[in-house]
C-alpha cells in the first residue's frame, strides 16, 4: 500500500513545508487551497530562495542598526 501523498496548504509556513519535504524525502510538494484543490507545486529551490530573501533583509536591518549604534556612540 502506498503512503499518503505529502502536501502543503496555501497558508503553510516555509519552515513547515521544508520540514515536510525532509520528512518525506521529496524536493517538491503539491500546494492545496482551502477546498483541497491543487493550486500549484512548491519546490525546495523556491523555499530556499524565499528564505535567502528574508535573511538578506534581516542582514540589511542589522547592518543599518550597527551603523546607527556606531554613530550614536561617538
């Protein structure tokens, strides 16, 4: 008997989707809408790209804050 199909929902968190991929040993997951209909497919590459964008934004904030603190301390 085949294992149930691993899927994610439209609103699922990126980290949850990555965990589901890891648990099931897959690189892609079908994305279902609230009615349970297929709305797309997400690949690990898409998730990593989204995470990289978020990390880049955080790095920008940290650098700006470091610069502001350095100026304030002088």
